[in-house]
C-alpha cells in the first residue's frame, strides 16, 4: 500500500519490532532448485540437531529472542512457502548469540569433522 503497487503484486515480508539484549533474529528466504514442500522442510527441521521448531501460529508460538535466550538450540518457525518464488522457503530464526554463536558453531563443526574422519592425519 505504501508503494502504491497493485493488490496482486507478490510481496512476502516479516515485520519484527522487539528489543533484545543477547539474542539475534533473522528472516530468511532460502531458494532451492525445485519447488518447496513445506511439510518436508518442517520434518527436516524437527529432526535437525541444534534446531528447535517453534511454529504454532494458532497458539501464538513463534521463535522469539526472549525464549531463545539461554538455550543452545536455535528456534526456527514461521515456515511458509514464499509467494514470490515457487522454489523458496521463508522462515524466521532466533538464537542466543552468546551460546550459539560463531565459537560454538566452530566446535560443533570440528567435532563432526573428527567423527567423520575429515581431520584424520594424512599418511
């Protein structure tokens, strides 16, 4: 409405207005090669380590910095197919930047590399 665009103009957006002390949030649009199956994406996120799916809009359950603060898992929710692109998934994430920041992610990646042999000595 602000831009004076037609009502059928495809726009997808997320508005967030919250003060935070130690968590960060992002609205993400992920583009894929094929059309998005939201149910399959939801299942993958439910099973992903380090992810807590918080996606129950009917009961006002969303990822929020307040609830993400103090936990290692990153909250993910507001999953939806992007209306501008058939092959895009849109979602919102919140994470405690002190607990799930770059340092912890580096440790998690290193542990996975040790487990899968990627850091084994080359002979």
